């Protein structure tokens, strides 16, 4: 639930956006150090995590009549954190597979904040 403080609304979406903004220097630094390939690995991880999360949310809405938000930013964070732990030379299909496993583990435990394990590191495993 969102908490209102004056004119600003702070909730899970806002915190996720803050975390994504906080990773921008890491993304820039990874491109400076490792080149465009690092950006490609990050993009594959984020795209796979976000796309799979959206598909699972649509399925959950249809089957379980859930009212969960469709555009949750937490899969973007999971994809970024996973990509930061992977070597830059990893095959892209393995980066996508790790990202998909991370989201599946995250959903298996019930979604945001209910994970026994860090989804990004489980995807790396």
C-alpha cells in the first residue's frame, strides 16, 4: 500500500524506480570497463525477466482473478542484479535462462518480499 506524505506518494513502485536509478552508474561503469557486450547482457537479462514476469502476471490475472499490477518494476531489478553477477562473455541464451529461472523462483515463493532466496543469485546458480 502506498503511503502519502504531503504531495508525494511512496510505495513499492517508487522504491523500485529508486533502485533502478541507483544502478545507472553501475550500468555506465560496466560499459566503460567491458564494452557494449556488458550492455547487451544486461539488456537480455532485463528483457527476459520483465517479459516472463508480465506473462506470468497475465496468466495469474486470468486464472486466479488476481489484481496484481501488470507493470511491476521489480523484475527489472532482478534482471539487472543477475546481469551484474554474470561474466561479460556468457552466451546470451544462458543469461536469458538464468533470468527466467530467477523470475520463476521469485514467483514460486509468492512474489515480491516473500523469497527465501535472492532470486537473482538463484538464477546465477
